[in-house]
C-alpha cells in the first residue's frame, strides 16, 4: 500500500488488473484517501465551450485535463487537445471541482412560464480520470436568481452541493444536497443579500463555501456607482453545521473599487482581487483561512505594466506567484509572474470561444 500510494493516479488504475490483492488494496477507502493526500497538485481542469461555426452545427462543451506547466507554456494546444477530453451536454455547467471530482449542473429553462425566469436544475458528479459518473440529484425548480457551490464535508465524508435561491422579496434560502441522498435540505437562516450575477459559484475552502455579496439590497437591479464599502461582505457557509458567518474584507481596502471585486480560491488559499482607481490591480491573500487578520496584500501593479485596459483576472498559479488575466481582447491571455515582475502575453488560437479554469487534482475517489 505504501509503494502504490505514491504512484500517479492514471497508472494506478491499470495496476488494479495485476492481481486480486492489488485490486483490493487500490479499491480500499483508506488507500483512496492516502493516495489523494499524496497526489501532486499540479493539474488544471478546463471547462470549454465551442460555438457553432456553420448552420446545422451544434455548440459543444467539454472538460479538458492539463498540467499547469503545459497550459502556461501553450494554452492553445492544451485547449485543443483531444487527449483527456470529456464531452458534456450543451445545457451542462461546471459548478466546481474537489478531490478529483467535478460537479456538473444540468440547467433547463422552463418555457411554460414565459417571463418568469423559472428553470430546473440537477447535479451529478464525475471523475474524469476513472470515468465514474454519479446518479443525478433530485431536480430543483428555481428562479434564475440562484447561485451554487460544491464541496466536501470531512465530518460526514460526503460531497455536497448548495444552491442559494433569492426570491423577489429578497429572502435567501439554501438548498443542500448530499450526494447519495434522496432529497434536498432547506436552510432558512441566511441573511438577505444579492450575490453578483457573474459570480455564480461558491468557492470551497476549509469545509466552507464562500460568496462575495452585497448586503441589504432590495431588487435584483443595482448600479455599482451607488454601492458603498460597508455593503460588501463575504458570506461563508459551513457544510458541516449548515450555518453561515460573515468574513470581513481586508482592512487595507479604504474605498470602493471602480469595478466589482472578484473572490476566488486557488491553491487552497482565499483571494480577493480588485482594481484601484481603474489604474492598478491589487491582490489580497488570506494566509490562514478564517483569520481575518491574516489578509495579506500580495501585489499592486499598474494596468499599464500588465498591458490591460480593465481588470479580468481568471486564475492564480504557483501558490500566488503567477496570475492569468484577460488581455486587451478576448483571445489574449496575460500571465504575470510576481517573482520576477515579468509579463507574458499569449494569443489563444484554439477553437474554443470560451473557457473557464479550475484547480484540479487527479484522484481515484468514487463516492457511493
């Protein structure tokens, strides 16, 4: 078990065929967790969308696995590769990745309620490496003003998806589903807040899902120019206790950014990214999750040096050392390495009109 636990995930799946004793070892839950703990954290998951180019051609969506090194060196090649590619339905959307499992939301608009913004949503898990696919969760009937997140509850050894639903009166309820269960659980204790429409996924870290939100807003339309600093909040939902708390923003932020800030989890750290007077990019990292005094400003760099006109950060690599941003046009990616202050611009020549990147670790995990 000790020797096999250090072998990369892909070859380990083939070693199950060597003999019955090896198959038994590799399939054991203890081995799966040990192997996951020792797996290198150097992979990236790419959710890709390819638009139809000709009449009659369908839009395509899929998942691509790549090493971080390969993607940084040649993003176009990583996006276009057919190796390690997995097709998804056109109505699928990736809501997150955790321990090698990908949570996929299947969203269908309800045309029987024109103008009511009603949709049906269900979730499933898949492991791109092993081919495992779970059964679908029970279907939820929700309005389009919802947000969801995916994570792992270590206390119950279960994978959970949380859907936040905000009704017309501003009341927010959480629907929690544990994969392998038969029903959703309703949580009614959340505060009224408006989560950003462009940030539809909760960010998983330390057994919690986290959203950047606006407090005490009535209605779904708002003008960013009217937002004040005290209206911004981070809502953290605990998957073990089904409770929430507020996390304070970094004390160093003393004025509202010109654009909406971006919250994210990369490399098991919580980050807050925002602009300063529409001229500089500032990145904060919470060194110890949950400790509001551990917010640390990693960088402040001018848009001019980065070669960007507005702030669209997409991913953070190498423990907060390499930042990927959208460049001056939609097909240009900018890689900034804060270790040597270097900037690399890459034109994406792949056939994908859109892609989204997620942290990923190859694993053998297959929950019941």
